[in-house]
C-alpha cells in the first residue's frame, strides 16, 4: 500500500516538474519574440508568431516541435555555427519557403552583438529541452 502511495507521489512530482519546464519554455520563447519585435519593429510576422505561440499552440506541441526540428542541431547551436540559421531550413518546421528565407534575412541583418544574444537564447532553450527530456 505504501509503495503505491510513494509511486503516486513520485509521478505527481514528475508531472509538476514537467509542467514547470513547459511553462518556463513558453515564457522564454515569448520573451525572446518580444525582444525580436523590439528590434525589428516593422516585422508583422513576429506579431503573428507571438500570438500563435501565446494563444494557439499547446505548449507540449511547441516543445515537441522544438525538440524535433531544433534540438537535433544542438551542437551547431552550442558552437554558434551560422549554418544552423543559414543552411538548416527544417529548423522552421513546416513553414513556407518564403518565410524561411525571410527569417534568414533577419538573421543576416543582425549585428554581431545581436547574434550573440540570439545564440544565448537558443542555448537557454536547449538547456530547458534537455531538462525536459531527462524527465520523459
């Protein structure tokens, strides 16, 4: 009987930790998009993206998509290899080709300092994903 109670408590704690990480992930993604919106004020696509992530995509789907399309390139991210943004079209999931090209152009418009900030954000996302994956 007590073993069953301990197992239930463990499962509840595990689920609680997953929910915390998912919330942290979504909040960080939204904060990242907010920074991009401040930098590229004329980019309406960022407003749409923020709304879509904030209101339309379940956070579990967002995490799954990130793990599927971005996390697999974690070594490129950790090494700050520009191939990640410039050559890996699949990091944008199933986005239309013109949107992929557009976001690559945004990357090319960034200063070196902005790119460093971008890499820092993606390393935060990778770190959260790794913690999340370790709980699965």
